[in-house]
C-alpha cells in the first residue's frame, strides 16, 4: 500500500492525543466528548425523515442477473 501523507498526519495527531492521556481509553473518550461539546455547531444531526429509501435492496445472495435487473429499474 502506498503511503498517504494526509493519513499519516492524521494518525500522528491521533497518537499524540492518545499519548496526552497516557493511552487511557476512558480519558480519551472524555477528551473527545468535551471536544464534541465545544464544537457542537459543527456536528451534523441525522435526518428526521426515516422513511425507507426508494432504492432496491441488493443482498449478498443476489445473482449477477438480479443485480443487473435492479440496476435497470
């Protein structure tokens, strides 16, 4: 896999954050919860419309012809 500098930078920051709380999972969750509260204006809410999508459901048991038929609809 090719190295991705953006992903590497994100991982480095996440490691430093974890290191700042001595890799304690409870403190890490608390840190992220406070961060979420502080930036609550940036958090998106799930849609209120919970009606099912008008999209055919393709299961893992579907055959290739089933999938092609669903795409054609």
